[in-house]
C-alpha cells in the first residue's frame, strides 16, 4: 500500500516536474512515534501491544487521521495511510495535515475494560504529540465513538477540557450532526457532479456497491433517494441483486438484524466477488483495498468507478481502467466527506457552538462540489486523469504551504 501511494504521488510529481529533494521532503513523514502498552487483562494474563502514530505533514494545519486497532497494524501501514490523509485534506481544502496510527490489538477478543485500559495507556504516552492544535485522531478500522470518548476523557485529565482533541465522538459528547453518513453523502454528491458533466441524472443509472457498512449503506440510501437504481450489493456474507432496484431501506433493516446482506428476500443471491464485474453503469467499491486488480479490471462493466473505500484499485488496474476510458473518481476525493465533517466537528468544538444538520450538509455539499470542480480544472489544464489531477492539486497546496513557511525560494513549485 505504501508503494501504491508513492506510485500515484510520483505520477503527479512527474507532471509537476518536481525534483528528487522536494519529492523526498513531501513523502517523508515528519514524525513517527511508537509506544509500548502492557496490561494485565481481566483474565489475569499479561498482554503486550505496540501503539503507533505517524505524523506525515502539518504544513496546512494540525495533523488529522484515524486510529486503527488491528493485529496487522504496523509503522509502514500507518505511514502509507498518514500520507494519504495529507493529500485527502488538501484536495478538499480543509485546514489539516495528515496522520494515522493505531494499536496492534484485536478489540473483538478484548473486554471493554481491557480495551479502555489499552486506549488510555496509549493516550497517556501520546499526550505530548497529539492535541487540538497539533494532531487530532478519529475512528478508523475497529475503533468507534466509544473509544473516541475515552481518548477525549483521558487527554482532558492532563490538559483540561479538550473535546477538540479527537473527532468522531458521540453526538451527546461533542460529536457533530451528520458525521455518521458524511462519507456516503460525499460519495453521492461527487457522483451527482460526475453525472451532470456527462449530461445524465440519477434516474438514468444503475449502481453496484461492494460493502454495506457505514459507507456502502449510506451511499446506497442517499443515491436511491435521488432516484438511482441500486441493482447489486455485496458484503462479507455474499451478494444480492435485483434488476428493478433493491429496496435499500428494507436491506438496511435486514443487515442490522442479520449482520449481512445474505438471505435478503428482496433479490437473488450471487457470489460476492462477482460484484466488481457486475452489469451496472456505476461501480462503488466501499469495503476493502486492492479489490480491482489486473485480473478483473478488463472485465469491469461500469463506465464510472467511485472509490468510496481507501485504495480499492491497484496501480496496474488503474492503468487498465483508464485505457478503457472508464472514469475513476479517486479515493482522496470520493471518500473525503468523512474528514470534511470531522473538520466541522473540530470547528464546532473549538467554537463551543453546535451546528444544525442542515448547515453541516450544506457546508459539506459546498466543499465536495468545489473540490470536484478544482480537480476537473487541473485534469483539463494538464490533460491528465482525475486521480493524477487530485494528487497534483494536493501536492501544489501542501508544497506551496510548506515552502511558504521557509526561506527557501529556489525550488518553488510550478
Ligand atoms: P464498515 O466496517 O462499516 O463496513 C465494511 C463493509 O465491508 C461491511 O459491509 C463488510 O461486510 C464489507 N466487507 C468486508 N469484507 C468483505 C469482502 N471480502 N467482500 C465484500 N465486502 C466485504 O467500514 P466503513 O466505515 O463502511 O469503511 C469502508 C471503507 O471505506 C474502508 O476502506 C474505509 O477505510 C473507507 N473509509 C471510511 C470512511 C468512514 O467515514 N467510515 C471514510 C473514508 C474512507
């Protein structure tokens, strides 16, 4: 994954004609912190974990990025994802940099008491490097609003009342209206703009979605509300299709009860992996990374791919999709609705003033639409694909901010 991010970065850096030294400065994380976490768990066993926080860049503002609790968590993984956050926040022009971190633990096998202890020990050791004006964590894989509440509580013990130290908190503890569905809403808004550019509307399209968790289900619901026909959905339990369009509210209820789409009576079952090559106008990967590969990219039927998941397309597959004239909306633009509303949450915390849902959605719409238009402008100006254009836009914004803080003028970015 680290190499994928570097590949896309370098492709854009080639367009900008960046020197090796500027590439190195922009690619290298500013700081990487590793901490040891040892607990005696509820069963009386001694447990050892490692916590990570990689802070990539803060030229445009405090660093921002999720915390993953997963046994596979390591420094390389955190580095790749931290860089991606820097480019993502720059594309949507929110005043943050990028960071990522986590702990190599498996919350599914831990009691709440042990999880709370591990989280609090992580914060105790990271409290000097995170903070409302330095680095603001958020939920990611296997972390949630409850864990964010513990982080806020622990950090506030040392630094005083600090809701802005973390986003993704529950609504009743300084969270934001609209955060839950923000990434899915961003996906819907970007797709709306793409369709406008192609002279189409939601009523004209069929959609296939991989993943029916937070991002997949909210994207499906909001696209269906606009008149789009969701003809196939797949998750870890299998796939379900209906050429007339799936009843998304009914599917949401089913999944809440059965923990997956499998068995849903409103459609026909299929092998989940077939979703990538499903007969539909739009494909939305909203689950895992590296699912569109060299092996299936030539079989993709959709003419628009909206990357709601992080890094769902390998670089080799990306090249094949582009050769076939498929429009790919890159992850750093398509799924940036989440970090945008995280920024709104932070803003509300700093101001100690809550926004109503309408305001959150209105500001999100403005931000996503503007970001899409800016990426399209760069794509047109440089005659490049949308992913490379998004990276060019982000590198320009971060690079210019970074250089403006120094006395170095000789290597100003184009
Ligand atoms: P989630 O845990 O709520 O949902 C994940 C979904 O993926 C589930 O429906 C699960 O069944 C499905 N899935 C798991 N394994 C699968 C498999 N082998 N085949 C098909 N489906 C499978 O996660 P989420 O928050 O919806 O995040 C989904 C993706 O979007 C991730 O890549 C995440 O990094 C990215 N993302 C999420 C947000 C956010 O705000 N939640 C923001 C930006 C990016």
